[in-house]
């Protein structure tokens, strides 16, 4: 396995983020591709600008582990929104090909536990169409874990027509559903194409709908429910989690994500050092 990082975790311009990642000894970077510096509208029609970013990556010996195509809102839960979200996702997939990565990750909303619900069909139709397009480009659209337990996600992915996989975030499982990440690895093993390296704690009992399906206009204070921690200080059992990843033959990126904290660069280095010092046998 290899160590990478999400570019936005540094909260710096892209070039600087890539350079910091390289200085920490990371080899991969996952770039947000929805807006700002790295997005289809900015780069697909501007070869000169695109090539500048490719050169920055080459100069720092950095590989793009994945693009993040998280479009926010209610994911793919609403048919009207899906009209533009599907097309935007396809363009992000096109951009992934330009950066020679075969993974685009995204949150899709909260999958209902009842597949007869209309929302389930809407989500399946939207993600299914994106997956078919992704497969045609040699890309996997990887659903990030979090809102639902692994068996529900597995059943959903199996119903698509290809091109859909999983971006496994162990902390999201621990913080939201209480799903054991190692168990999730064994269940989702055929579909895991990318992972996040993150830790956290669940602060109280709550329904995932509180965080992921709040009505429009309702402000949710996530910190009342969950707490992201530096890697090694939360409730993810990394020995079991990494053991499960090794057992299934996963050899991709462990991509560090740090969404909070006053010094993210220090926390990212700490996460990398935690793996190097305690689990060096899994790294290549």
C-alpha cells in the first residue's frame, strides 16, 4: 500500500499542497475537482493550464490517486438535481483520464435501507448512468462510505451495471453508523478501489439522516455528533483495518484526510508517521 493525501486537507493552493505532500514523503494526491483550480470547466478546455499542473506533479514525483467529485447537497437523492450532477460527474471522469487516474470518488447521499423507496431508484438510476460512463473511460466511480452500513452499500453497488466501486473511509463508519471497518473491508472487498486514512469518534447516538438528509435550510452542527481526530487518537482499530486490507490484497492508496484542526500539515505528517512507525510492513 502507498501513502497519499487529499489536497484540500492542507488548505493551501494546489501547487503548494503538492509540494508539501512531497516534502512529507507522500507519493499520491487526491485532488478536489468540483470547482476552483482543478475542475473540468477550468482545465478541459485549456491544455496549457492542464499541462502546468501535470508538470508540477511530475516535478514532485507525485501521482494522482483519485479525483474527488463530491457535488454536495443531497448527493444523488433528487431527480431534478441529478440532471446536472450526472453531466458534471461525467466531465470530472473525463478530467480524471487527463490526470491518468482511474478513480473518481463521491458522496452520493444516504442510501435507503428499503429498495422499494423512490429515492433508492433515483439514486440507483443516477449513479448507474455515471458508472456506465466511467466504465467506458476505464474509470471507477467510487462511493465514499459513511451514511449507511456496509451490507446496504454492497447491495446497492451490486445493482449497478459496472463502473461503480467503493472509497472506504474507516472513520466515517466509526463516527456515523458504528460499522466495524475491518468487517466492511471483507464485505466490500470486490469493490474497494481507494481508501481514506482518517480517524474519529462517535459522540452520541443519532440517526444518519440527521447529518446526511437534513431538510433544506436546517443547519447541522456536525461537531455535536461526531469528532474527527488525528490518526491513532480515535476509535478506528487500524491494526484490524490494515490487516483486513492486506488479507483482501488491497495494494492501493491510503489517502490521508484531515478536515479539522489548526495545523493540518502537522496532523497529516503525524498520520503518515503513525503508519510508517507502526505498520511499515504494509507499505511499498
